[in-house]
């Protein structure tokens, strides 16, 4: 059973919590479990951090979070947070699953079976050809190809999926709006149209 949808304010608060310095995915979950709600976690975090480290922890204000959300909207992306109905179910099972994901493209792809295809950036021509063939065959069987848009195997895998009009997901090390390899701009655009591009980092961030 999928969880209930959340409000825009709740989504913004979850973003503020994970963007707080020293709060990573595991700490984010522990805070949510400890306080019971995002609002209580935000209110209690500075005092909790002060007792532990002797200083007040600065939590991003609402204007900062709103600015990031506006950046996502400007690049045709949206924010998914852990616990929302559309958040990838398999990813949510991981202990350190990203509390927030910036997504550009078709979020419905996350409910479909998928497989990761990644390897060396300096792969041989034969290796890239094999990766493309494997990805094409898997995509034909309605299995989404998940890779990183990097040079070599990643690029070949994405091309293989797209060749059969299959679904593919690019997991970015940069912001969802930043194409790390300029030569993959056209590939990025095709993936955003036909599949999805995701990132756990803020928009505009370069690797």
C-alpha cells in the first residue's frame, strides 16, 4: 500500500532537513523517527545539535528551500521525498536512501522493473557494443535501464535502451540540470523526454 500524498509545505520542510549541514540520509531517518514529524525535527534539531557539539546548528530557512524548488521548476524538474507515493519503492528499502530526489521526466518509470548497467568509462569498443546490445534486449523486455550518463558503458547502455524506444534512467552525480559531459547533451535531452533524469544533489551543482 502506497503512502498518502504530502503537502507542499511538508515537502519543503523535508528538503530543509536534508540540506542542513551534518544531516545525511541515515541521520535524516533517525531524526524523523525520533521526533515523529518533520516540523518537530526542524524545531528540535538546533538544540539537539547544540547539546552534542556545543554550538547552534543553522537550518536552511524557507526562502532558501523555496529558491531550490523554484530552480527545479525552472528546469522542468520536481522534488520527490522519501515517504511519498511516487518515490521509487525499491530505493526506499535501502537504509541510506536519499531523502530527496530531483526528477526530470516520467516518474511512472519508477514503478517498472529496472536494472543497473554501469562500468568503465574507458571501455573498449567491443565492451560498449556488448553493453548497448544487452541494454537494448532488456529494454525490449520492458525492463528500464538505469545508468549514470558517464562516458563509455553508461552512454552505450542509455543508447541501447533508447534505440528500441525503451525506458532509461540517468542517475546524475551533478544537479539534475547539469550535463556533466557536454557531448552527452543530446542524449540527456532524449532521456528526459523518454525516461527520467534524477539527482539527490541541488540543481546547479557540478560534480
